């Protein structure tokens, strides 16, 4: 499969963006990165609400190969993206999350505060990245070369 023709959904999780008070810079940056990598990309915006986040991830996983959420991964009281993601994942991929955090630590010690989840829902890969444009792009870039193989495996193509 590779990524040519693969579909991705970028979900921005933010009260400020969903209410129209803030521009969605991280969503735009991720869309650009994924499009340059060969994905067709759709976007969605959701407030920092557990049930809404879980539902939009679940829905996106039915129609796309890759679901990337940006935002809600910090320590703020409304940062519930990792918990909402965990509630819908069928299998986790902690090594990918660790790789993103490890890569982020090369830029800032603040990466240690990221609470990222990565895993699968059926054949879809779900990835949480931070809400800052720089952190979002750096995190996804850290695993971007592994995503085609992960998607192949999730699609059942396990021959080497």
C-alpha cells in the first residue's frame, strides 16, 4: 500500500479552535506534512470533551487509514485526548509513542510532559501528537517513515 492513495484524518482537539477564538495552526501544519507524504487529508475540529473526541476518532477510523489528533495531550484539566483515545483503541503501539517523545526531547525537555497514545482501531492507525505546530510536526515526523509499514501490517499484509 505505501502511503500513495492512503487517507488520513487530522483531528484538532481544542476548545479555542472549536469555538472560533483561535486559528488551527497545528492542524494545517499536519495536513501539509501528510499531503506532501502522499496522503489525501481531511480535517475535523472537536472541543476538549472526552465523548466527542472518542466518537470523532472512532468515526474517522472507519473511513481512513491514519487518524492523527493534535492537542489535548498535556497536563491541563481539560487535556483528555489520551484517555479518550485509549477508550477506543483496540491495540496500543507504545513504541511509536516513545519514539515521538524521545525525538521531542532532542528539541525541548517539555516533550517529557507529553501524554501521547498510538494504536490501532481495525486497520486504522491512530496517533496523538501535541497541540503546538512545532511539537505536532516534529512528533509525526519522528514516526512518518514507519507509518507505511504499520498500515501494511494493519491491512493484513504480513509477508516480508
